[in-house]
C-alpha cells in the first residue's frame, strides 16, 4: 500500500446577535443548566420510524438535572408540529402540538431556538439536526438540512446554518444527516460553532441515549462530544458507518494544507490528467451517486499515487502537512473514512454546475475548483 495512505490512515480523525434573542438568558449563571440540547427533526415516510424511535429513546433514560433537552419535530406530510422538553417516560405522541410549522424555514428554527433558550437557559447550547441532508452535492437541488416537503421553502440551506450559529449563540452542531461533514460545509460553518459532529457518508441515525449518557457523565463540551462519537455502536451506523467530531477552529489549517496539493495536481495535469481522472473513478462515491461525487480526499490521493508512482515522493511531503492539520481538526478516528471529504463529480456533471461551485468558500480558499476546472475544462 502506498505511503501516503499509510501516513494518513493513522490520523486521529478526528457578538452581535441578529434575529435570535441576545446572550442575556433569563436567570443568573446559577440558574442555568450546564447544557441544553436543541433538537430539530423532520421526516418523510422513509425516516419517520427512526425519528419516532429516537424521540422515544430520549424519554427512556434518566437525565441529570443540569441537562435539558428541547424538541421540535414534524413527521411526513402531516401538518402537526410538536414541541416540548424531554422528561423520563415521554414518548413522541405526548408532546404538545403547536401551530403547523415549516420545519425547513430559518425563521421557524430561530423562533424555536429563542423559545428553547428562554425555557432552558444554559451555559452551552448544542443544536441537533435530525432529517435528510444533502451536503454539497450538485445532484440535489439544495445544499441543506430539514427538508420539509410541505414547507416553503422547505429546507434550511448550508449558509443559513452558519448564520443561525452566529446569530443565536450556539456552541456546537450535530448533523444527524447524510453527507453534511464535507469540507464545503465545514468551511462554511467554521466561524459559527466551536464543534461539529457529522458524517461524510450516509447514515441511519445516531444513538441519542449515548449522547445523554455522555452529558450525564459531565465534562467540557469537547469531552462530551468525543464520548458521544466514540461510543456509537456499529448498529447505530448501519449505512456508511462513519461519524466524526471536528474542532472547527482548525478547519482553516486543513484547507490551507489542501491548497498546495491542488496546485501540485494542477501543475501535473497536462502530463497525468488521464491518470488523475481514472484515480477519481476508483474512489467510493458516498451516497452511491457516482456522477455527482462526494469522495474521501485521502482515498483519492492514495489512488493518484497508485496510478502515478513517479509523483509519490512529492505527494508524501504534502500528505505530512495534511496529517498535522487533520490531527488537530478531526478528533475521532473512523474505520471507514479519514474525516475529509470533498465534492468531486464526474466530468459531465461538473461542466453543468462549476459556476456555482467556484463561489463556495472552500473552493476559493483551497484551490480545489481550480484543479477540477483544469482537469475537466481547460
């Protein structure tokens, strides 16, 4: 196996508030919970059973008095929206119904967060999304979470997630959604939260009881989230079997380490473009949508080394710098992915949408779109 894959396989993969109520929650610090989870869920018929099960799970375990969990959720085409605060013995059908909401609206989410912070003021807030997710994937119409088929607009886009994190004073975000841990998304939200939990791949839902157990044990936010991610059982990750915890303050360093790799590939594209494209075709396509392509970045580099051995030494040098950045950014190792995925479509798909992709913060800062353009267009 090539050196860059061996090198990176060991990586530990690991204000002004607008719209939301400001930082002055009711009560002094002694009256605040240590953590409040703000859970927002919406489903179609495909994931409705798992959504109901996870809400029931949260009501099946003891919750420490310093931990609060707020819920707002909606199932399938039903207009009924429910809201409440989790307590032992509660099930999904016992929470209060409220006026029908578009769960895929930023305004709806902001109003709910305001309600949750007023009802359960805390020292730290964790926003938990449970719904379909699309990452930065051109085969989906939106780059979003909280897809509400009955809503208008019916989704919360990636840039709106970044806005909400800043405006509402949220400390961490958990994406219980497919594909949301791509570099395009992490780069967009890096200044809005301290930490993010998410999957590069497709998932079936994380075990919420493990999150509550981690919160009950106590510790700082990093410790709690790391325990939550590390202790996920394989049966709770049935599809892609990957979940990562990211220190978002370190994402800039990862992007900076990718940029010279992009430049190196560009400089060698005229000579090895055919091999570079073939290396892409040998990557696993997350979400099984090969023409669109969200792929593991490290796997792609390993494939390049395999098909172009003459540039192995140079790529190893860049891989060392990338490893150092990933050691600090991605805090939990996964067996199946390295913690860094990027959009890498097939040629025809890229030509149809690259004008949109080139304006993303990741594409601009990493030089990745410049490489894709060189490979497919120039």
